[in-house]
C-alpha cells in the first residue's frame, strides 16, 4: 500500500508544479471522506467483485509478465520466482536480477563516469547491495501499482460499503496498519461496467489528501489478467506498458535472461504467485 502512495505523491507533485499559479484547481479535485458506510459481508462481497473484474484468478495462468512504469522496466518469471528490474539514477543505468525473497541478486551497471563509463559491468563492490535494494523496492512499488486490489484482504484492512442503499456503490478501504503511518483510507469508485474507475486517497503522508487517481485504458492480457494501463490525477497521466504469457519462453523467447542467477536445481524456488480467489472463494 505504501508503494501506491509513492506514485500518488509523485503525480501530485507534478500536478502542483504544473498548476502552481492555479491552486484553486487542486481544491476542486479534492473530496471529503464518506460519512455513511457499513462493514460486513456486503462490503466483503463488493471487494471480491473488484478482484473478480480485474481477473485476479488469471495470475495462476500467468507464467511471466513484464511491464514498464516511470522508465522502470520489470520482467517477472513467476514460475521460478525471479525478477529482472532495469532502472536509471544519476549515476547511470542498472540491471538487477533477484529472487522474490531477495536472498540472492546480481547487479550490472553502466555508469556515467569512471574507468568503465558507458560500458555494462558486473558490480560486486559495496554499492551492489544498495543498487539491488533499490531495484527490489522499485519492483515492490510498481507491482502494487500494476494491480492495487491485491491488498484488499490483507491483515489489518477494514472494508466498508459506501452508500449501501444506492445503486452506485463504492468501497472504502481503511488500513489499520501498513505503510509508514497506519490510518490511510482508499475509496474505490467503479464505472458502469463494474471496473475500477478511480481510487481516492486520504493519508497524512500526502501533500494534498482526498485527491482521486483515475484508472482507465483497461486491457485484457493473453493470460486473462485485466489491467488498467493509465493512471491520472487531473491533467497529469502515467502510462503503463504491460504484456504477459503462460511461460517465460512464450514471452521473451528461448534465451533465458535469468541465466546469471540460476540457483541450486535441488532447492525449489520460492512461490511468487500472488494470492488469488478461487470459485470456492478460498485464498491459496
């Protein structure tokens, strides 16, 4: 959940800078936290419907997925629990291979300065762990942004149905813990087709609380996942490029990009499949 807030803050900062002379526009975008809501089975069923409409069950058919967001590029081999993340910082470009438990990693960098400037080089010094940690946190953040409904039934999450007597309902999600400061609230609004249309956020971590991040340009991937490929607050938008396949070979071909981080064949890889809801409504 805290990773969603990081993106939210980034877009809000961009919005503030772009309309610095028009602060009244931000006030128009803000919303008040709902005052009428109910907890219970109806709220839980509504949250399940959100997960169903984004096809969370399709994760079990997804062997590999890749996506790019804010110049970060991720390739995730779910069968083996391996990730490749590419990103840039002021020092240069980096490619990090690691497993979902972050127990092993490999780092390559193309730095802007130094004796091997502008050449891809394996990094084994003390900076390797710091670069790998940065890649790991970027993957966690961007994974959550790609599919934010994954946390609706986490421990410490409370779900409320807003305006239960009306046809157009919303889901208020309150996080008792998680993030840097527990107490954040998300309001999920749906469109006429039942797809998430936007998430309004109230958090002490935000510069301006109560703004809504719109979600649109929905795509159904080859494995059945239904994802929103554009997020926006006011005129500021961020596009997500994403593709998925049943196996890594189907997605990228026969050359294995994770060859440099192959583990012990007798050591089973960690499970990286996100929790999904079966038709019997059990969590695996």
